[in-house]
């Protein structure tokens, strides 16, 4: 739980975190807490014949060692986010069962086989090395190609062909006919690499029994209310007997959502032993076991008529789901509508196929299907422009959905309520000074370098999934001392949500932000909430807060009318003071708060908001890079983004969110990739020596701006910003890379653009 007042300058959390005063789960000192360490599979695929724990159990300090047999003894079933997806033939695809500890079969390197609990972490680590799993390994299914080979071994016996799920939308026959009849038909086959979230704070958990048979879990998790329900269901407990607390969280990005294995095991073991228990992943463990992101291949075709107007689009995504398919596998489906982009393509058909492999499961990672969708359509347009000798900006411009065409109907998938796409494009061009680009390009050439320009128009669904109305809550109380308590259902994992909500409450009450007492992340304080995800905090929780503030003020106005002996309709409120209209009779909010407290009248409200539809943030991202063709080294020279996120409540936070998302996108393009060895599925990128994270000098100075088009979907007019940088960044960055490479003869290249891969591609082209 985080409770604090706003600092005078900057974001609320900045002073606390930069001075070492943050309270993360691992900072909590609990006397007598045991430590958990996990024994993990050394094989990508193996039969489990048994696990010998006798020697390890006898070692000093060891308290208990648990395997799947112990879970079965307690009646604990596999735990996963449920999946229900209707396929094109009407089949309903469901999740594959995912045991908390591997049972019978180990399906990826790093899958937990046993849980060792000891008095100290060191003792648990020593004992873990003495646990002896009896395993027979067999060849691992590592890639999509492996999974799709005829008669390939099944990762799960009940999924022949390793097909985990399939889905499609659109009239394929009509789209194929339209493509066949188009003057131009552009095809693109490409992968989008697998990455990991690499959060600054690894996953960590502390579970402890509480009075009355209750159990609390303190965890680095992005949705305490959601985790509470998952725990209650998994262990057959009443929700009120489960408490989940999230303190400061050092990054989540979707990976720290849902029912997460090790954290749930800590909860179960603490309850079983009636002792507090903690676990902390080290970096190698995170790279082994944290859910991955992206990891797909696609085949896409775009049709154009002789004048360059889009006629039809088809996209097939093949997703590497990893070893288990669950509800966490489906972000590409929920965000598939993004392949339409901001363009008025008349006919679209899309298909997703998810395949099982012997790799760590893939889940949501910042953007969760949105960056991939934008990457596909924007890459296709770039290829069309190159192949047809057309100007890529002009090609985009002539196919944009016009401002006068809003709202854009949901003829294929997404329908947009608002947007000024051409104005956003023009704002991006002006901000990036593209009129001067030829001069900059010539300067690079004079130094023996090749300058590449990347541009992408992006759009995403935010604040809830299309067709699935979500909701969020906010609790507001006017205290007797005049302070205002705000409890949020949303959750901040470092992105500044608390600052935005504090400022929003202060604005609503017309008081200074230091009057606001903000709390988040403790289900004993507030058990409701949407947590963090999908850029929904301000759309849903912010709107709920506005409703709660207005409700409390309405109740306070009734009391003010009594105090001022005036009809409530004649009472005005501004800047913390109630006044009788047209007079000098007034009473401050503080006095009304005291009166209410003295009379025992609660000035309290819980606001709830459920948007009728999601919002659609959109933007124009422009990236410039410089290639040294002799070494294959790329330098990122500049990055410009103009985003329409609706009403901008906090410019500093909004810019930071765009910049952070862009950094993760550029990291994927130039450096990051999770890789497994063919045949045995061994992780080849098991440390930051192998998995290259971007450093400060790898990234440019960002120039971020906003073009505000308020939405009517929610009372704040906001659209969301959390995913914006990653959605535009992946496409714009790779566009710049391919533009530079095309100038040296490279026509086919896939991320990541590391120097060695780039140099090899250049030599092959020569």
C-alpha cells in the first residue's frame, strides 16, 4: 500500500524513489520469514519420472520441499487465466492446463519443478542444488517452424499440430478477389522478435498468515484486486480471507499481471506452514521464467489501385504462444483491429494462429498486440511505396480516414469515435523538420554514412477492449480536518498515476494538492479496482474519481446551504469556498468538513465508471538513424512523436510515458531478442551479457508533442497514453532501419538490427 501527499514539485513519487525512500516488497522486514527457492527444469522438454528430495530435505535450515504431489494432496488444481476463443469453424478454443509446479512433463527450460523452503535464502539455494529430478529429455519444439512441421511432437497431447488456438474475421473470399483484381499487390512476410519485459524490479513476493485464518500476499504485481480473486479461486478461500498488497512497483508492463506462479506458491506454502515466506527472483531467473512478449510471424498483403488507393488488406499472424496457452495468450486477437491503422481500406480480413512451443509462455508486454498490428500495416505501406516508386508520406495521406468521416464505423473490427489523422501527420512532419531532411541526409553521405528516415502513423484501442466494457472505481472521503482521502482502484507501477489522480482530485475540489491523501494497492482498504493495464487508469479510474468528487461536493453543498441558511440551488462553489450567489455570504470547505464530522454525517462516495467503448489514441512517429555501412552500426539520431491522447492532464507524465514506450520499442529493434537453442530449447540470452538492454547513450533525445482531440467516451475527454510510445516506436524505428538498408541494396531484413546482422546483410547484398 502506498499512502502519501504530493510533493511541491514534479511527480509525487519522484522524491521518494530518488532518495531511496520507496517501499518495495523486498524492503519489508518481517521477523522469522522463511525463504523460497525454486528448482527449475534444465530441459526444454522432459518427462518427469520423480523428484528425489531426501538429501536436500536433511540439509541444515531446510523446512520443507514441495512438488506437484504436495499440491495434489492439498487439492490444488492447475492455475491459469481462462481462455475461450471461438475459431473460424465454431470450435471453442480453451486454455491448456498449467500446473503451479510441473507435473509429469516439463515443457520449457526454467519451468519450476520443486519449491525449497528454508530459514535463509542461502540455505534454500544450497538445498535446491541437492534436489534430484529424474528426467528424460526429448527434442524440444523451439520455433514456429518446428511446431508446424507435419507429425511434429506435441507439446500438449491434446493439441495435435501444436495448434493452441485460431481466430479470424472478415470475408476472405471477397478480400482475395479484391487483391487479385488490384493494379498492385504488395506482400510482406516478416517476424516480430521475442523480447522480455526486463523490469527494473524483478518479481518478488512476501506471504504471511494473519489473524483469523487470513493470509496476506505482498507482491510486485500490477493488479492487487485481480490477484486477490485469483488466489481465492485457486485455493478455495473466501475473498475476504485473502489480502493482497502492492507497494512501490518497479515496472510491470503487463508481465506482472494475472495469476503468476511463484507468487501463488508462496501464498499457498505460507498458509500451509503457518509461517511468513518470501521469494525474490534474480535476473537470470527472470530471463528464464518471466512471460515473454511479441514473438510472432506474419504474412500480409495490401492491394492498391492504379492511383495508389488501398483496395484490400489481408493479414495472417502466427503467434508463438510458448509452452502454455491461456487467456494471457490472446492480446493479438483483442488488438487485431489495429492492422487497419488510420486508413480507409475498403475490405480487410485477418487471421490469428497460435502455436505451442517448448519456450516460456508469451503474455502481455507493453502494447500487447497494438505495436505488432501497427508494425504490420505501416511496414506494408513502406514496402508499397518502395516497390512502386511512390512517396510514402503522400501514399499515406491519400488513404487517411478524413476528419469529416468521424465517427468511423466498425465495419470490420474497430470503430473510431474521433480523430484528426491528417492534422496529426502534418504536426509530426513540422515537428520533425522534414523539409530540412535532404540537407541532413546529404551531411550524412558526406561523412560516408547512410541516413534513414522512418515514419509511422499509429492507432490503438485503450481504456478497455473493443466489445468488452471494463470498469474501475475510486473512493473519496472529505475528512473532518479538511483533508481529502482518495483511494484508487487503478494501480501505479511507476508511471505516475498517483500524481495525475491527486491533481485531478485537487482540481475538482479547488484545493491545493497537499490536501489530498492518496492510497492504492491494498485490498483491505479498497478491494475493488481495475489495477494497471491497457492505458485505462485515467479513462476509467480518473472518470470514476471525477464522479466521486462531484458526489461528495454535492453532499457538502447541502450542508453549506444549511449553514448559510440558503437554498442549495443558490449555492456556488469555487476554490474551496461555498458562497451564496450574488452575496458575500460564504463558508469554506474546511468548516463544512468539521460540521459534517461533528454531526456524524459521512462525506464519502465511491465513484464507478464503465465506458461504453474504448478510446483510440493515435499519433505520428518519426525516427532518423544513421548507418555506417562498413561496420553495420546504427546510431539513432532523432526521434519525434506527436500523439493525440485526448485531453492531456499531465504533460510531464504523458511525455514520460511516450518516451518510455519508445525506448522499449527501439531496444527491441536494435538490441533485444530472447533466443533459444535449436533442438534442446536452452535459453541463449540468460543474462544481460547476452540479452542486450539499451543504455542511455544508445537512445536519442526525444521530441514529444501532443495534438489534443478530446473524446466524448468519458467525462475527462482522455484517451490514454501508456502504450503510445511502443505502438508507434516499433514501426517508426524499423521503418528508418529499412530505409537506410534499402539505400545499400538490402531489401529483406528482420529485427533486431544488431551490427553483426546488419553487416552480414550488407555483404550479402554487395
